[in-house]
C-alpha cells in the first residue's frame, strides 16, 4: 500500500571483480545524489551471507540478495546467496531505506541478481516536508535506477506512481495526492 518503487537487478555472466567494480561505481554515484545517508559498501561471502540469529547488521542486504523459497518453512523462507556486494541508502526524511547490490545464488556461478524496493509514500507527510520532500526522494530513487541502467546492469522497474514510464511530474503529483487520500480514508476507517 502506498507509492513504492520496486526493482530487480541482474548481471549475468559476471565475475566477482566485475560485480565489485560495478557496485563501487554505483556506490560513488549514490554518494553524489545527496541521499541523507549512504552506508558503506559491504561484501559478504560464504557463511557471512547467512542470517545471524540476533541483531544482524546486514539483514536487509541478505534478504534482498536472497531468493524466496516456497517450502513452507516459516522461519526464514529464503535461500541466502553465496556472495553479495551491496549497500543501503536513505533518500530522505520519511522515506524507507533502499538497498542496492548484486548477489550470487547458490545455484549459479556467474549470474548475479538483486530484488528490492523503496516506499517513498511517507516522505510526503507534512512533518517531513510534504509534496516537495516526496518528489525529491522519489526522483533520487529514479536517478539511481537510471544510473544502474547506464552501468549496463539489468534493471527492471515497477513504480506505481506512473512516473517511471511517463517522466511526468504532474502524473506523479496526482498519484501521491490520490494515495494520500486513500491512506487517510483507510486510517480514518480503522479509527
């Protein structure tokens, strides 16, 4: 529920060195986009990719680098990768943390992938700066995804605000207005 940008990244037939250089380049781009935070680039391999039982500082990276399994296991229904390189960013106040990276699944030797999303909806709340803050956060994410494509990393994007396809700020502004009205109605109905 709410405006979200979802993305699936892929880099087939890539060596670890190539993935590392692409992620270093992307991390450098993120540092120039004026996110409110850009975490350090993290590289994990083997056992380090497994989820730690308590307070795992890289949990979000491990989940977004994992494959979802439909095995019925309710504990952790993900197949963690054998290698991942990634980092976290926070585009702006009220916006969810986003992750960018590439991970090598257990069943591959060269085909890297990543599945993530960033909810930008709440950046539009008045206490965070309203529409202007939302547009800033949402557009930072779009700029980051455009940069990924320029690095020749496969990037499939789903964005429910209509901006990714249209590149029209009026379309995006209308979408956030409608979503905010819907959220207010839902929350009012729950109260």
